[in-house]
């Protein structure tokens, strides 16, 4: 059995563990920011989880003070496993609750004795305009657009419904949100995708057999993918068919002495792309490689700029899009010379070139 524990339900042993864990692992990543009426709200990163904190002193005639801090889920993980005396049970605590439990320690020099802390997230307008300055390149315009997005207007505010009401009103005001924007009260966990990182604590749980991708019958042999493709067309449907033949096709082309060039459009590549590795190996083997890299893949622009730099460093010719158009096609043309004849083959795809 697994239980998610809140600060009020901790045993004495668990309280000591949470204090020590915070001191040793979390505190250096927590930087609270006090909020004031006359001071602009600090920059809030999109996709990051924040803790909104309302603080007061029970014997104080003045109002509530507010603070926020980013929850360092990337650095420390969202879930913390607690010690328990029952070997049949596993107690788990959310990282934001670990921080909330230690608020009296964090703000000890202010003398507050009543705290309420709840999580929230902010989504900003993802659109950015490309200026018409002819003195700047398309890549420079994309880089400028990415920077401007960070300063974009907040359009969505998701918060724990138990958050202090006056803090909710304060944040809505500071974020300049209106009735046209999405203001959504929710639960402690706003995105169920976070459960993908949930600790594997259910030892006796029999997981269902996961369906894995299977090899297309045309490729169910030890021969080369290229030999099949140059003879006939093959339709692959992902994720039902394995993506491996696409990678193998490019790997074979990279090593084939008869292949002269590879031209491909790249859109939303994997973080450690095997497609890119195959293209780089092709250049190193003397092939002429051209990559059409669409920079305007939303939220992927920074990754694409990094891919552009890496590919160009390796000698790949990189094209970065057409003015006022977005290239969404996924195409590949491979040219090889056999018996003084040029053979062209490749693929046309509707899916992103992301093997994950």
C-alpha cells in the first residue's frame, strides 16, 4: 500500500526525516520572494510549479503577508519517500509539502507563526511576432521571439482551490488576468502527467503486459532496409510498427559508399536523436547532407537552434525555413550512384522524426 502524507499526518520520526531532508537536499534550491503591493511581481517561469505562501502572526493586528517560491521539482523530484515502520506500507510526500512543513524554519527571523501554502502554475501566451527588420536574419528573429515569449502575458492561472483567498486575488491582480483568461481552481496536483514520475512502490502489483511495437513483415529478416525500399514501397504506422527501420535506413545510407547525398526535413527531434547521429555520421563519411530545420515548432524553438548549431559544426548544410511560411512536411531523399545511374529513394511521413 502507498499513502501520500500531508504535514499534519506525519509521525515524529517522519517529521525529523523531512526536516533533515529539507536541510540537506532542498533548502539550497528554495529562494522565497516576498510580495508587495507596490512592487512588480517577479518573473515566473512557464511550466514551473510555484508555492504561494500566506503568512501571519496570530497576535498581530496587521494583515497577511505573501511570498512565493519555485518548487525545485526538476532538481529534487516531485515525490519524496518517507521512512515507515510498517514494511507493507510506503509513505510518500509531495515536495511542495516538504517545503510547506519547513516554512517556520525558512521564515524564522520574521516571527510568523501561521502559514498556509498552496501550489500554482502560470501559462503565458506562446505566440510571438517576427519583426520585419531586414538587418536581422531569420535565426536572430527567432531568438528574439523566444526571449519576448518569456515576457509574454499570462493567460492561464491554475491554483490549489484551498489557497488563501486574499492571495489568489493578489496574484490575479499582479498577473493582470481578466475574465477572458483561464483562472482555474484545482487540486494539489494540477497535471496528472506528473504521476509518470511516481515512485515504483507497489511491489506486489502485477502490471499488465505492455504492448510493444512490432517489426513490419517486409523488414522481418536480417537484410538491409535499403534493399527492400529500392524495390517496393512499405507503409509503416507508428507506434504500432517499430521506428527502427527509419533510423536504420539513414544509418545504412551514412555507411553506403555509393550514397552521395541525403536531404531531409527535421521537425521535433528527440532529445538524443538517433536521426541526427546518423546524419552526422553521413557527413563524416563524405556524404553531402542537407537538413531543412523548421525553427518555428512551438515550444521547441530553443532545441531547434541548438540542433542547428550542432549540425553546422559537423558540416551539415542547414536550411531554416521560408519567410512567412512554416514547413511541416517530413521528407527524405537519398541519392546514390549505381552502375553510372542515379537512384533516388527515401520516405514521406506525417509523423515527427522522434523515435521516442
